[in-house]
């Protein structure tokens, strides 16, 4: 394949991955399926009943891996029967979203029913309003992951099959959603009554903020909040992972020259080091702008 064509395909793959990352994070925010979910689960036990959709089917990585693998398998079966690529990918994403929605409903009922002794109600209107949104985000995530996987197999010549690649990228997007997206959903949204940067004291566990801008907070309120920064940040993170991991092998193609394989490895190491240094500079600038953490202030006073 011509280098310019390969770069164009990689740009399309990166764009699809960016959308997948953003939608995955926002889906987990609507359903509270992420690390801060433990605080939502604990809230009724601390006498804080809530109206947040609390599903937590499993961790985001295995949940998204299952979802994307189902979509990839369905799409592969349809394409083997002669169906068009677009139709196969769309139907695969629809089936995956339906399965994910089913698990979401059963997860919500199970979670809330187990909290009956703590006076946690089951809100049927939350089921009706949130489940379609969750399925919509799941469809977008799965479809974009399937686009990425198809382009890698059919155009870039990747040796892995479409379902296997979808499974791997599903784990990856779920992991990045847990690590990147949760930072901008947990303490900032659920514990707005706690000073920024102070961390979560054990005494505050489960004591989440339940009031939204208008009425009692729910999962869609969380998604609205995270769409400002957490979702886009997750999308950019996943898009960069997918694009840069493929970019180095496109520029330094080992199939052209075996020595380029080592150059691609060196380029990958350099990119990681540059990102680490960049991240450190951003952290230092943020701490300088918003103030030191509590422990740093105490250390300065003691000194």
C-alpha cells in the first residue's frame, strides 16, 4: 500500500477511535459503570439513597471486550454470507448494544434490589430514560471499534481476525475509560462538597452529592458534566493510542526493510518518553495554578 494511502487510513482509524473513546466514557458515566461506581453502590448503606443508574455489569475492560467481540462476531458472520460491510458493521453494533442494554437493566435491578434493606428504591423512570441512552452510546462505541478493526484487517492487512481485534480494542478502550475518564467523574462530580485536591477521606465514603443543577442528580446529569472534558479527554487518549501505535509501523514499515522494525521500536520508545515528560510538565503547571495538595502544604508548614 502506498505510504500516503496508509497514512489516510490511519487518520480515519484514529478519528474513529477518538469517537469510540469519548462515547465509551460517557456511557459508563450514564450507567455509573466505572471506579466511582463503588461510591454509588456504598451510598445507600451510608443513608444516602440516590437516583443514579447503578449497573456495574463488570469492570469496563471486560464489559467492552464482550460487547465489541459480540459485534465483531456478528459482523463477520454477516460479511461471510455476502452482506455489505456497512450493513454488517451496523447490525453487529446493534446486536452488541441490545445485549449490553439487557445486561444494564438486569444489573440495575440486581444492584438496587440488594440495597432494599437500606431503603434504596428502584426507579422505573430511570430505567426508561437511561437505558436507551446507554444503548445509544454502546452502539457508537461498538460501531467505531468495528470500523477500526475492519480497516486494520481488510486494508492494513493485520493478521488477526475482526472479532479478535474488536475484543482487544474493547479491552483497551474500557481500560482507558477507567483510567482517564474516571479522573474527571469521581471526586469532581460526586464529591463537590469536598475541597479540590484534598482526596477522599474514608469518613466521606458513600456520602455522595445527590443534588444536581435542577432536581435530584441522575446518571444523565453525570454524562452532561463529563461531556465537557472527561469524555473528550478519554477519546483523545484512546485515539492517540490507536493512531500512534499504527503510525510508527506505517512510517517505519518492517515489510520494506527489516532494519525499519528496530527503528519503529525506537520511535515508539521516544514517543512514550515525550508523553511522560509532557504529562509531568502539565501536572506541575496545574499544581502551580490551583495550589499545592494538602500534604504539601503541611510539609511546608512543618519545614
